[in-house]
C-alpha cells in the first residue's frame, strides 16, 4: 500500500493551481449518460473517483476518449440500461448518481448501495424519497438499488427534502431533467457543485432554474443533446492548500479559484489570524503573526464546509487558546483525532464536537488516513510538524486530490509517495 513520507517544519512558498471540482465532476460524468450522443468534459480532475465512474460508464456501453489528462469525450449513444459491475459501484459514493441519470433517460436503473468515506451512517432515504415522488418504484435488496418508472417515464412533482442533502439534490435534478412536466425541489442544497451540474445540464438543453438557492425548479425535456463543458475549480482543494499555507506559516498564491466559493473558508481563516488577499481568480494566503483560537461549526453551503473540518482542526491544533469544532453534517468525522494526538496535538472528542487546546508545535509520527479529507489534514499536520511523518492508507487521499504530493513539492514541501519501509528508511537517511 502506498504511503506519504514527509519531512516537516518548512513553510510553503510559491503558487499552486487548483484542479476541477471532484464533487462536481462525479455528478457531471454520470449526467453524460443521459445523452444519446457525445459530451466533451474539460477540467476533469485526474482522481480515482472520476476514473472509477468512467470505467462504470464503459461497462454500460459508453465510449470514453481521453483527449488529454483533464479532457474527456464521453459517447453514450450505445448505452443500454444494463448492470454496472457491483464491485466498482459499491466502492464510491457517487455511483448513486447513476440512479437519477438512468431513470431520467431509460425509466429504469439498477445500482448498488453507495460506498464512500465512512463517517458513520450515510443513508440514501432522501434520494429514494425523491425518485419515488417522481413516480419510480424503488427497491433496495441484496445490496442493490432497483428503480423503475411506474408508467415508463418519470413525472414532475414537488419534493421537500427533510434533510439538506447535496447528493439527493443532485440526483433529483438528474432524474427530473427528463421527467414529464415540472418539478420543484424545496430545502435543496446550495453548494457550488450543484450549480455546476445544473449549468452542465442546461448546456445540454435541460431547463433548470434556481440552482444555488433552496428552491430549484425543473421543467422536464424529451431529450438532451451533447455539450462541451468545463468543470468549476475545486473549492475544497483550494481550501486545503490555503490551510497548508497557514499551518506551515508560509506564503502561497492559490490560483484558478472562484473567490466567492471560498468565502466561508476565507472568513474563518481570517478570524484565526491568517492574511488572505483576494484577486479575480486567485487568493494569496500568508501568516505573519500568531494564530489564535476560534470556534467552527460545519453547515451546508454557504456555511463552513464539512469537507474542510479536519483541515481547519489541524490549524487550530497549532493556534493559541482552546477551540471547539462542531460537526453538524456527519455522524462521526473525527476519526483523525487519535492520529493527530500521536503528533502531539491536544484534541478531545465529545459527541459531535472536538475540543482543541492549541500547542506550540507538532512532532512527526506514523499515522493512518481514515478518510479523504482527514488524510489530507494529516499530511498538512506532517508538513507543519518537526521531523518525519509517515501517512499510511493514502489511497483515500488519491480519490479526491490530483497530483497531491507533486503540487505540495512545487511549494517546497519535502514529501514523497513510497510503497515500502525500505524507501522510508532511504528518505530518513537522505533528509538526515
Ligand atoms: C456529498 O456527500 C459529498 N460527496 C461529500 O464530500 C460532502 O461532504 C457532502 O456532500 C456534504 O457537502 C460527493 O459529492 C460525492 P449529503 P453526500 O447527502 O451527498 C444525510 C468529500 O470529502 N443524508 O449532503 O453523501 C447524510 O447522512 C465528500 O468530498 C440523509 O440523511 O452528503 C448527512 O448527514 C465526503 N439521507 C447529511 O444528510 C439522504 O438520503 C448530508 O449528506 C442523504 C443524506
């Protein structure tokens, strides 16, 4: 299994380019399934979740042509509603978007219960509520989700989401975009990637209004046509590099961003004493004084994103004073706390909050990534810590960050991806 080995204690300096948004790409790739034709997708991040989805589409009969590392042409002319491989589908959470896409185009869908990072129970009842309201019969049995439009085609309806859910909002948008009649989604999630999916579908001839607000209106269309579309920059990757600059007390220009998408992150980081200067499509992040405590509560957009919770916790572990981080979206997203404690952090988890007493410094240790964003946070901790850190199980990190270690190395980080203890020894000897 591959690992990162890091020689920490060096501030990060320089300029880093953000890739396309993972959580937009993993909905936009399945959306291409709805077209009896070709879609050209640009700024697709080269991450394993995106690769997995394209492999699943190929199993369903799609023809995939990689134009370059971040541009792909997907031809779904010959896609028939057939069974995608169970073992691939169950590994990623975003496989549930195939339900909405296949129901929309074919009036039927068969997928598996989704996988994804383990932060406790992650039900799909709101997805099922939405598909049922649109006129599908949905059955979950044997690890599979079977859905079928009762009269062959979905019909528009009004759906109130009991819980603000990114996945359910996007899945219902997919299915409703080719249903008969109008659909209104109330209490919808408002993340930037939801707007990106709606913009992509509208470029294919869909009629979706209000994405980015909590009421989304969709007028179903008979068919969608191919389109060329570029995915928005990744808000969470940008935030991760911003935090890396702050935690290592460096000075970094993060480019190819949409500053408006970063507002919840920027305002919280300024509160702890990080300097952030915003330009049209970049932000400069630097620290020239002590970091100070604050409290953070994760909320649906435009609140502080849950996908930035482990990263901000690492910065607070190095800030003066006691901070409280409250996770209001997922059941248990503090699995990194014990790992961070190995590095000298003073963090205690009580229910859905972590109480963090800032320490002067962290020291390198051997830690394991429990999930995607916690893994990235532990790498940041290693970059800030004195000495050598080894992060195991980096397969999680590779699901959501393109060229993570190369990008960090370009900012002066001493980090390498290795796969053996021998290579770790060599790294230790080399850095001395
Ligand atoms: C998406 O997950 C993202 N994943 C997550 O990003 C992100 O953390 C999350 O949205 C919140 O922003 C993808 O887009 C592939 P939710 P999703 O539905 O759709 C509950 C990352 O790090 N819920 O918004 O699963 C759910 O349990 C990943 O990039 C129901 O109760 O999140 C959670 O408590 C991690 N019933 C809350 O709603 C449902 O039917 C929000 O979940 C659906 C969700």
